[in-house]
C-alpha cells in the first residue's frame, strides 16, 4: 500500500505525463485531413496548440526531474514505466515545437488547371476564386480541404491561396 507521499508523487507524476502528452496529441488528433472538426473541438485544439510549447517543456522537466528523484527507491517495473513515460513526454515536447500539420497537409507547389468549360465540378461544389490583372483561377474546396494551400501565380502575381 502507498503512503500519502507516494500517492502524491504518483498523482503529480502521472498528471504531468497526461498533460504533456495531451498538449501534443489532442490537436494532432482533432485536426486531421478529411475529418469533421466541430467549432468547439477546433477551438480546443487551437488552445492546446498555443499552450503546448510552454506546457510540454514544463511537463517534460517535471517528469524527468521526478524520475531522477525517485529512481533509487523505484522497483524495476516502475523504472521502466517512468522512463517510458518520460520518453513520451519529451517526444511530445519535441513535436509541439514542429509544424506537424505540414506533414499532413502538403501544399500544392505546381497546380494543374483546366479550362472552365472542361472542368468537371458538381453543380453545388464550392470553389475559391482569385482574379488578378484579368487572370482568374478557381480552386475546388474539396481539394483545398486536404492540401489547405496552393502556391500559384495569378496575373503575374505570386499568391498562396489557402483554406
């Protein structure tokens, strides 16, 4: 049976593990290609994403510090669990500093186009349109939902169309 100090240690340790991992995984889980994201879920993901750089580093420092502090008294199984948890939290802290959304949503560097008369779009399909200097483009939202960004030149002006 745990005494009060051991219970406090475990509660603090595992709370930091959960927070450190959640700050990275919640946004990565919610914001995925071809998945519906409710406004509330998207707001939560963006709040977590904003807190992640500081929160994950604090959680990682706390988990590593508690692991070092409890190392001598811990059993072999607890050492394995603590090291595994520390690796996950440090990994989350590392990933929170990367733009992993670029890995999921690849920008279109050289888009291909069809003439308006040749385009095969459903009647109700939505498009993003850009018109500059008499040159016009239409980007289907269904394609933009995956890529989120198209680098293009319209009317001689480089643009980044995004959705």
